[in-house]
C-alpha cells in the first residue's frame, strides 16, 4: 500500500494551478467554496436521523418528483456558498426550473456552475450513500454581464472541472480539473479534506454491472442479450459478472471508479430519451470517468459530445470500464443491424 503525502484539498488545487502559468487562482477559490458547502451538507446528512429533517417537504421539483427536505437544504446551501464569491456568472440546479442568477450586489465572474445538490435522495431515509454532483464551465457570453442560458447549455467537452461528493461511511470528494482524478476524505476531527485516492484509474475491464433490472421488460433487445450474456457462466471470460446496484448514481459510480464496473441507465419503451439528466449527472460523471481512463456514451455517441438543447435534458447512459462499455454498445448495434435486414 502506497503512503500518500499529507495533502489537503486546498493545497492540492493550488499546486495543480501552479502547473499552468495562465491560471489566475479563481478556480481554486471556487472549488474551495464548493468544498465548504460539501462540509456543511455532510454534517447535516450525518445528523439527519436525529434532526427533524427527514421526509418530504410536500412540494415537487421541476421533474414532478417529491422533494425531500435535505434536497432543499443542500440546494440552498450550495447557492448561499457560491453566489457571493465573485467567481460565477450564473448557476443551474437540477432542483430549479430556470437558471440561477448571481444577485446584483455581488461581483459577476467568468465561471458557470451546474449541480445536482443531493443525488440519490430517495435513499435518505434508509441511510444509504447519497451525494452531490457538480461541473464547472467558463462562460461564453461577454464577461462583466450576468450569465445566460447560453452559458449553461455547453457541451460536456467544455468543462474545466467536475466532481462529486459521496456522503457515506465517510465523506469523500472526488474531482478532476484536467490533471488526473483525485479523491479526498473528510477528516471530521479538524474539518479538512485530505488526499486519500491519488490519480484514480478505472480498470479497463470489470466483473461488475450496475443497472435496475426491474425495468428489464422495457429494454432494447440488444441490452437484454448483453445482460443475459453477463449472467452466463464462462471461466475464460470471467463470467458471470456480479450485479451491484445501489440506486444512487454517485454511490454506484464511485464504487465502479475504484474497483471497475459498468453503470447503465438506458432508454426504454417508457423513457425513450432516458431518465438521467445530461447536464447535472451524466456530463460531470462522463468527464470524471474519461479522465480516469474509462468510457461514457449514450449507447452510440460520446456523452461529452452531446449538445444540450434544454436545461433539464435527459439521456441514456452507459459509463465505466472501457471494454465493458464497448461490449454493450456492440450488443445493441448488432441487434439493430439484424432488425434492419
């Protein structure tokens, strides 16, 4: 086991920026603000069973889903932590129908922040790992003015940083800013994120798949054949695979990032455009997975190359170990080819 040097998140970000002469230090300050919000949310998540905060608010979000109280808390905390730093021109949240403007009394910056404040929140009451997902872009409209919807609707390839925080048995923040994927574990004793996973690389092939098999009857025929293939016994190809599905995108992908695996949330006959959100969930994770040597597609096209048309666009997603993602793409392509003959 390698011994990591004592490295805080703040120091790591600053040293990373020092590798780039054109860096201004703004990104490091932005990420520092995000880490502060993550610490506060982590504290609230950890005491959720003791505080009167579990359960539903009685409201629904823009997607028609019931909103949990912790969702609202995390959403508000991120806005309060990020709107006054002078680094952002606009924000967008999975919980908000429209873009979130920076108040006029604060300086307008050059970055754009998109976030899912509490992914997997349906698991809150069961004490299962949940998380926050974020991505950062540079604005494309003129600087000094309020940001616009155009600034938010950028391809995932334009991200300058992305990351997530998983709130589980420990709180871990994972991020990439173009120089590797790194994980930091929160030490609750003195409230610092410390480097615990340096230069994460996802294995090229795995023995784990993550998918909600309760939707099997609605899937693409090629996907059905792929899942059955994974379940067959064959020692030469190290099958059968193990099924590991938590139901929290952050938790499932965090495990797969460390141990290898493929995470799938496909389109089906009920959700032809998929169910997960392109900009708040799939783009940031695709950016991270690719930076770690993995692959992320919608079954045909690279996730990061999809041009979003709306703020809450959905997409099918297959991401994780490169060889596994390529294999499911091949199964679906062969089935479609057979159907057209």
